[in-house]
């Protein structure tokens, strides 16, 4: 087992704790798992070590209890996390605000800063902090590093990052476009350049991260120039349960006329919208099954999803001016061949041609799905946010 030198990557959500023990140099994953429904009577852990998976229903009243149980599961397999020679604990932190754009060694001061910017991501940052504190209590001697989901987009050009609202209000309240899924967009775009055998700084690409959350980015020579998420991860593409782009007037209408509170609108747009809102299912596979059964609302939901994707693709094609590659990644992007074909259908005049056979071939590796005559390379690039976080955390520790 390659535990010494590994990084424990933690991604704490409001009621979940996802973890992976991965070696940053080799990419070897010793263990990974997920604690779900923390704080609820139906909580459970799925833990996989060296390919053996166990699931247990166990009461996990809070994140500390969840992390303790995770540590106990490791101990049952002979791994004492405190003494196993971990290089770092790497925490995914959703919002870095204007303060954080580099992977950062966590100190008390850093924790209080993450707390201070929590108003920008009230659903995410407090949960991330709870995970940071739980790990710090149990592993006080292991360095902890925060890797921010917004970091890659920190340098977005002002014209792309600025909302056209009152300048004073925007600057006083730090209202601008931050972008999210940055770790994935950076990892995937670098992998794509490597696959193409070209310097990162010379490749213009559009990355489509299509998972439960979804976002697009335009990357010119390794530098992001636009992305679809905004001040929060609600803007942009249609997602599993999030609306993506919506006229802000709808929000006012929901408040004034429908009499929904801010919290109710927040829940509606974040949890009951997107694919789920339109057809009752937020999971892409379930939507596909509904379509196969002839469900008209699922078909419409799919069409809206594709329409929005093409809208961003078109915009980014123009912003970039010249395009070398389109990369599909995350659960939907890596697996849904039909969606990839529909998204890029009829774009031959733009030099984008998908090869139907390559597109339907399944693999866990980076692969080209464009036809030989396609001027733009179309790639499927499996994302690996955990490995990217582990590498960044290890580097911070090495330099500290
Ligand atoms: P992620 O957030 O990256 O884990 O992606 C989750 C999404 O990927 C869910 O909507 C899944 O339905 C979707 N997904 C996973 N596997 C497949 C598959 N084989 N075909 C289509 N969609 C998939």
C-alpha cells in the first residue's frame, strides 16, 4: 500500500463528506468513500479500500462523528491516519472570494477569512469549514491545505467578470463573477494539451464540465477568459437541480407576486430546478430513461439542456476567435455519447465534426472523438479533481 506520502483529500458538503486517500506522485488511490445524510437519521458511509467496498448505515450526528468513523474504518484496515505519514490533508473549498486564489496552508487566520467570505457561498463554505475543523481536531499534526474552486478563474478579464450593475454596490459587496469547478477546468485543459502533444500555452479550448453541477469555460493558451458560473454556482448551464441562467426579473416576480421568501427562491432555483424541475429527475441517466419511455417533459428538459450548451459554445467560439479543442468531462460529459453528438451536431462549417464510432467507444482514458477531417479536436477527458487537489496540497507543503 502506498500510504506514506499520500494526501487525504476531503470535500465536505452540508450533509456529506467525500474523501479520497491518493498519492500525488503516482495517482494511486488507496481508499475513497462518501458519508451521506450527516445529521439525519438515515446517515451512511460507503468506504472502499484497495478495491473492496463496504457500506454501513450508521448514525452520524455531525461531520466530526463522520470523520471519526472514517478514521476508524481506516484503522480497521491497519491504517492509522495520524501516523501513516500523510503529506497533507487537502480540502476543497468552494469560494475563495477576492482573498484566496492560490492553494493555501490552513491556519486559524485562514479559517476565519474563509468564514468571513462565507456570505458569498452560504450553502458551501460553512460546510467546508466544518470539514476543516473536524480533520484538524483528529489529525492535528498533518498540514492542511485549502484548494479553492474559484481559484483558476481569479484572473478573468474584467469585461467577463463584471456584472453590469451599480459599480458602488458591486464593489462594496464583492459582487462579480468568480467561476467554479476551477480545479476541474484547469486539470482537464492541461490534460488535453498534454494529450494533443502541444504546449498548454498554445491551445485554445472550450471545456464543458457536465456533472450534477455543470459549467463551461473558454481557455486561451492556458488562461481562462470566460466561464459560465458567476458569483455563485447557480449561473450558466442547465444542471441536475439548478436552473442556470434566468432573468433576474423572475426572482423579483417570485418574491412579489408568488410571495416566496429569499430562502424559498434559493431552494427552488438550487434544488428544484434544472433537469429535475423540468421533468422530475435530476440524474441524467434517469432523464434518458424517461425519454426512452416517451416522456415529453424529459425530452423538453433535454432539449433545453442542449440548447443552453450550444449557446455557450457559440459564445466562447467567438470570444476565443480560433478554437483548437472542445473537451467534455464529468459524469455526463464523459459518459453520455448521445448528448455529445447532439451538442455538436451540424457544426461542420465551424470545423467541428464528431466521429460517431469514436464517440460511442467507452474508455476511462483521455480520447479523441472528432473525425479525422475535423479542424477542431473534440476530446473526452476524465476529470480528477481529487488528484489535482492532492498535487496542489503536496506542492504547498513542500514549499512551506
Ligand atoms: P458527477 O457530478 O460528475 O458525478 O456526474 C453526475 C451525473 O453524471 C449524473 O447526472 C449522472 O446521471 C451522470 N452520469 C453518470 N454516468 C452516466 C452514464 N453512463 N451515462 C449518462 N450519464 C451518466
